[in-house]
């Protein structure tokens, strides 16, 4: 049996810096949803202000969870560490379930981002007369969405670049994350400058109002400011998903990394992303009257096209590059989860194999490559139900990590912890409560944001597959094996 107890025994390259970890998390969180969906957030919440409040609350809710990840990772820095944290505190079955649900929250986002690139090429770039050929060859229609040849091939090219860099190892992938983080910041600055130059805060008023006929036939279902905030709030875990990718690659941290500072990186990435979202919503919500803003398809781009063609093209390019950030980060995080599950023989042992040259997980990379390359062929409507499902999987895993953090304080009080959650056990309790509240909003039948039938079917099917895998491999590995030593964490 492979020894999964020694973080450095797997041959993974140790080359990631604090800044690399920050850009991995920040790039995974931001992506391109802020361009494509900012109008939907306003419609759902009943205005820019309810949407901003919801995203601010969402960040505040998740910061304690980010700090829990920081404490756990600094103490036990191994790839796919969340499985180890839960396994050693609540047992093998819960460790598997947590990893399996986090995989549901991470892996589907790679093909989702590939679809986003294809969608932008089809809907926006093809509107330019010189690029009309992008829609010249329609392949087929799936779930009401047309799939065209050239946007599909170009999206595949972006996906192949991400796959290639991840096969080369974490260092190459981290360089892409760093570049994309800078591009996203440029997009935020561009939107902010245009808002200041041409907009007015009065365009974001009234604080709450219902919209009946927005783009795509969407409408505000909430009837009050509080209802609007809650409606957007339950979506925020999906748009903040990504900070968990930081600890998944902790085993590849450089040897001289300051683990005490590392503990703050997930929380800092969350707060930076929250600030990004708030500036984004405010900027686009004040350029013109927000009621008029949401009437256009992809309003963030439509309003810029009307104001200045140069700004529009610049933002369009940034928006098209944006999906590569989450694709890159979630690709790496998902393969590390599979690596951890392979080491513990929760998946076939072959998933624990590491390429000796690149230090990257071999079979995990292959699985994620296939999944990512399938994405552009599925059409934009195929993965829509996975949004809330991914949110549930993500927040469930995060809540379990917080519970593991609390339990380890009791069962292993002498575990070296270079970084500890601010506020001690009270801070950890806040993380557990925050996760439980969001889960409750998503699963309780009377909640306005409860999962629908299709989403429950997807969740139930995924859990059933997990149960079958656990039954197949559950007896092949003793849950009482020793665990990774915390000694690898250097204060």
C-alpha cells in the first residue's frame, strides 16, 4: 500500500509562493461571471444595492471558513487536504463524502468555463461583420442552444492551453493564474473609470424595485429588500467558490514559504474578490439607470458597446480570457482531490500516481482533460442546473472542513499550528454557523432559494455514484491508518 502519510513522498514539485496561491484562489473565484451575470444579480435582487449587500454578506460569511482552511492547511499541508482533515476527525466515510461533494463543486466548472468562452464568441464576437463567419457552421442544437463549429474549436484551443500547462505542473499553471488576475483587475478598473466618467449614483436607485421584463424574460421574484438580498445571497457561494483551491495545492508550496502568512491567504482572496464584486456591481449599476441596463443581453458588454467601441472590445477580450482563470484553478484543485482520494484508496490506487517529471497527478489530469474538452460541445444550457448543485457541494465541504478544524482543536491540541483562526474556537464556531445557514437556505423546502427537482436529482445521482464507489473500495483500505505528520508545516 502506498504511504499516504508523508506529504513530500509523492514527488510533487515545491515551487508555489504566497502570491501564486493568492492568484490561484482569486482567479478561481472571479472568472467571468461578473461580466456575464451582473445584470441577472440586479434583477434577482431587485437592484444593484440588494445585490451588493448580498455579496458583502456572502464574503463575510465565508471569511471564517477561509481562515479555517488556513489553519488546517498550515498544520497539514498536503494535496487534497480537506479529505485528510475530515477523515482523521470524522472517519473515512465522511472524509470520502466531503471530498466527493467538493469534487461536484469543482470539476464541472471546467467544462462550464469552456462553454462560457464559446458563448461569448458566438453571441458577441460574431456580431462584428468581420467575424460573422464564427456562426457560419451550425453543428446542432442541444437543450435549445445552438452549437457552432468555429466557437467550439476556439474554446477547445483555450481549454487545451489550460490542460497543457497543468500537465506541465503547478508552476506553469500558476503563471497563467497570475497573468489572468492582472487582466481581471484591468477590467474592474475600466468599468470603474467609465462609471465615474459617465454615470451617476442615482442610477442605482430606488434601493429595491421589481423588474418584470428583463433580458431573456427574467423577472424579480422577491417582493421586498430582504427577499432580494436572500435571493442573491444563496447564489454567492457559487461565485465565491474557488478559495478552496488554495489549500488543495498546499503540498506544492515552496520550501521557504511562511505558513503563518499562508493561513491568511484564503481569507484575503475572499475579501479581495468581495471588493471586486462590489465595485463591479456598483460600476455597472450606475453607468445608466439600472432598469434600462438589465434589458440587454449580457448588459455589461452591451452598455459599453453603446458608450465606446474601444472600451467594449477591451472588456470583451478580458471577459473571454476570464474563464481560463477558474478553469485553470479548478482543474488543478480537482486533480489534487482525486490524488488524495487515490492515496487513501477511496478511488482506484492509480489516481495516486504522479508524473515524475512534472510532479502533476497523472490520471487525475487525464480525467479532467476529457471532462474539460467535452464542455464546448454541450451547449450553454446543458450545465445551468449545476450552478446551485455546485454551490451546495462546495458549501457542504467547506462546512465539514470548519467542523474538522473545531474537532482537531479538541482531539489534537498539540498539533503544530503556524496559523490559528482569529478568535479561536469562537471564530471556528462562526464558520460552522455560516456554512449551516447557507446549506439550510438551499435545502429547506420553505426557503425561497431551495434546490428544485432537477437539481435534487443531480445531487442525488452524484451521491449515489459516490456510495457505489465507496462500497467498491471501502474495504480495501483501513480507516485506522496513520495520518500525515504535521511536521511538514514550518512556522
